[in-house]
């Protein structure tokens, strides 16, 4: 199947993950201590969820969580802005890539049906890769395509925080309450937060946030 044309909004950084950058992405990231914390926290959160669900991973990247999904017996789909990242995932995963519906596209306009998935997973994306206005468009799309659960990586400020500019990345500048309100406004009800990285110089922290979808 021919990959759909990417429609970029706010020029997501994923558009730059091509060729050598894509092929070396996972090797470089594995040198980061918090990469391994993310892996551990994701495994713990997935263990709390039912087996045999359908999952969509956005951005799919190199498919780092695919072995975990396989262990849970999930039906796997994914989307990424970079075709080279998906090609790298195919090479890296080998037979584990078989049967995965991995597409190239725009997270703000997902090529999936309403409530198509039981679970949506998104890491290293909404906090820093797209601007705040686009992040909100993407959250709306995330809520549209998932019907039960989501695990989304986001950050918040330890103090009062402030609302990011629409044309700047949201980072971790929202307060905890404001971040919860933002998620709730799109139907994501926070169940649990797992700390993956502390930014002591900024006073912000990054979490994997497990959510249930509002009825």
C-alpha cells in the first residue's frame, strides 16, 4: 500500500528524521538514562491493561514498544511523519514487524476511524515536537480514534505554571491542575502518572500518564 502524503502542520520535527538520522535514532537514544526508565515505566503500565487489545502508537518511530505489545497479544498499528523511521523499524524489528499497520501521515489528521483502537500510546511528541496549538489538535484526534485507554507522555510545572504560547511547544509549563484540565477537556481521565524524568533546572517533570476515556 502506498503511503499517504504527509501534511505538515507547525512543521513537526518528525519530518527531519530521515536516512542516517532515522537509522541511528534508537542507538543514540539508548544512551540516555531516561530511555530505559521509559521502557520500564511503559512495561509496568501496559501490565495493568487487558491482553488482546488493539493499540495505535503515534509517533511509531522505531517501534520501541512493539515487543511489549506482542507480549500482551495486541493488534498493532502506528503512524509516523517519517517514512524512513518506519523503514528503520521494519529492519530493527524483523519478524516482529509482520502484521503491523504502520503508516506515514499527520497526527493532526489521523487516517483512522472513530474509536478504532482500544489503546493509544504517544511518547516524546506532544511536549516538545509540535507547537501548543497543534498539540491540542492532535489531542482531539487522539480522543477521536481511541475508545478505552491512552498512555501519553507529557510534563507539568511543579509550581503554578503558565499557559504556553500557541506557536511555541507546550513543554512542561502548564501546572499539574491545568494539564489535568487540558486532558479532561478532550475526554482523557487521568488514572495514574509515572515519573520518567525530572528537569530540576526548569522545575518541570515528564510523566507517562495513563488515562481512561470518558464514557
